[in-house]
C-alpha cells in the first residue's frame, strides 16, 4: 500500500451547501474524492445539523463507517456499529420554555426526540424541512403538552422563519439562555437550540480522540454559522466559496463553491496532494 504522507488524518465534512449539490445529492466528483481519501487510510466523517436518520443513507452511499456528527454535535453515533459516543440533549425545562416563548410569534418549531421529527401541525415550513432532510413529520399537536407527556429531553429544538425575524428572536433569547444553551443558525432561516456543549467543534474533538488523531491533523470543511466552532477547532478550517463573508473571514482557507467542486479542490490540495 502506498505510504500516506499527508499531514491530515481526519476530515469532517458538512453536508448541505458543502458536500451536497443544490439537488441534495452527492456529486460524482465528491464520491470519488471521499473514496480516494479513505483508501489511503484517512478517516472521513460528516459534521451536520441534520438528524442521524437523515445522514445515515448518505454515509452508506459513500461507505463511510465512522462516528457521524449530527444535530450540530448533540449526537455523535457510529454509522456502522450504532455506538453512541455521546448524546447531549436540551434539558426539558429549557425546551418547554423555548416552545412557550416562540409560540407567541407563531413560528414553525421542530422538536427532535429519539431521532424522530415532531411538529405541532402540518405546515408548509414543516413540509419543506421534511423534504430537505427526507424525513417524515410526526404531527402531535401542542408541543408543550407533547413534551410534558414524554418527560424526555429533546436532542434539539429548531425554529423556522425569515432571517430578520430569527435574528430578532436570537437577540431576545441569547441573553436569557446565556451559557445554558448553544444557539446558532444552520441556514439563514433555521435557528437552532442545543445543549451548551453541543456544537461541531466539541463533537469533532471527540471523534478525533476516538481515532487518536491530534488536532493539528484534522481538517474541517463547512459553509455556515453552525460550522464556525469546528472551523476554529480543526488544524485546518476550510470554508466553501459559497459561504457568507463573515464565515469566510474565520477560515484558514477558502475553497471553491460547493457546486464548482469545492470539496474536491480542497481535498486534492491539502489531503491527497501528490
């Protein structure tokens, strides 16, 4: 086997607007580069805000057998063995409080329990999200009542609305929850509430420890606000060319846009350069 001389031994890839194309598929070039990288003994994983159930088919398609970073890092679970490295859910009391505070605005809310997606009612926003993640909606009526009946900490709470409204909501709620919750946007119209330690940076550190890979030999690739912690933590933080300027400003390197082969370009430049 050819000796691998790359300095990077673990690569974490965001999915939406990074590894996936505009049709939410993995382009042939990305499949090929992931295969080449893994063939050299380099670990590849996902780091996504998506549910584990939503990520797993993509991992199987690419033959990735590794702990997947899902729910922004709230759940790290092995794609092949099902081993859970950790699960850091939102405390139930905080989830109920979020539902109550956001409910007065009428914004769509997703609740995630046991890798299922629960909503109060069947809305256009919910259907769009379900189509994006390819996961069915479980309509349960009043979410506060539902959570109280389940008496279980949800993995994540997500609010869907316009960007200006979510920015206002974040400004209102961040001081209230302070260090009690991690609040970020995965897309401009998705505001996400997680456990305070549930971010892609902490999760990537756990995966690196799992494989015994030091921080400086880890490369992370992403495009959005929920990628910032892993971009900052990784030895090499790569941001897609389609990202917003404030995300690019945090990068060690800015690659091409996701629909112009940005993942392939970065992997060939840094991971398997000849």
